[in-house]
């Protein structure tokens, strides 16, 4: 598939929120942009499946979820890295903005669902995704950006400038 430029896509949030500096640090074979309404067909779920179960309920269901996220403005910032030769997604990540009553009605950025295609790991795509999401979180005015990860991934996030703080609790339904 030929590469689709941002101007031909229906994006989740304005592409201008992604740091220009960061774009220039990416390899010329790849492009970073907000998630687009047609990204189901570019392998979004395939990339996410390196992280955990990403059951494909079909394009219509995926698009309904995209539209629900977009209907909550200034909340979901999901971005992708696309291989310009194949127009396929090779990396993905999200920062979700939580509005608070404390800290003077402050906001917190929660980084979620970071995934890089197995063939593309180790090429600095992961760190660029984290830098792009942190930049968005900080530009929106979040007083902190946080995430949960496995112990194995701690060294990666330390390289991205994060530090260990407190602990994660979970209760699955
Ligand atoms: N342990 C130690 N160092 C690591 C690890 C690791 N697990 N992963 C990356 N690094 C280092 C790299 O060696 C590199 O170091 P350098 O700058 O000294 O060369 C630096 O971190 C940056 O690495 P990238 O090349 O940007 O990492 P990559 O593109 O492979 O992305 C990621 C890392 C996202 C963890 C990827 O391997 C992946 O998708 N893994 C499977 C899914 C996953 O675990 N996702 C994270 C879940 S946590 C969450 O979503 C909040």
C-alpha cells in the first residue's frame, strides 16, 4: 500500500501536538502521527498484540471505539508510527488525560499500551513514542506523567527518563 499523508486522514487529535523536533529524530523510513480512523486496516491491532490479547472484533467495532474516544475531547491521545514503504503500523502508544479536583484542578497523563512490532524493536521507536506522549502530556499542562509496566521493562522506562515510584495494585474482574 502506498504511504498515506496526514492530510488525507481523519486523525484522533491535531498532528501539530507531536513535537517537530522529535519527528526530525526519527528514521526517514518511518512517520509518527495521531491514530487515524482507517488504522484498523493498517495493522493497529496486530502491533498491539505484542503487548497482550488484542482481539479483533472487526473494523466497524474498531471504528466505533475510535469515534467514542474522539467524542471525549482532550482526553485520548493515541499515536502510531507508520512504515512509509508499506503504510503499515509498526509502533503505537497512548496518553490518557485524567482531570483532577486536587492540585488546583490539575491533570495527570497516564501512558498506556506501548507496543513496537517485534521486527522493529531495538531501533529507538519505543523511546520516540514515549517522548512524543510525554511532550503532549506536558504541553497540555499535566503536572506528572505516569505508567505501569513489568519489571522487565523498568530499564527501558528509566532510559526514557522515568523513575520508580510506589507500587501498582490490580484487581481483575
Ligand atoms: N530492558 C532493558 N533495556 C531496554 C529494554 C528492556 N526490556 N527495552 C529497550 N531497552 C533499551 C534499549 O536497549 C535502548 O537503549 P540505548 O538507548 O542505550 O540503545 C533504549 O531502551 C530505547 O529502546 P528502544 O529501541 O526505543 O525500544 P523499542 O523500540 O524496542 O521499544 C518496548 C521498547 C516498547 C518495550 C518494545 O520492546 C515492546 O513493544 N515490547 C513488547 C510490548 C511491551 O512490553 N510494551 C510495554 C508495556 S508497558 C506500557 O504499555 C505502559
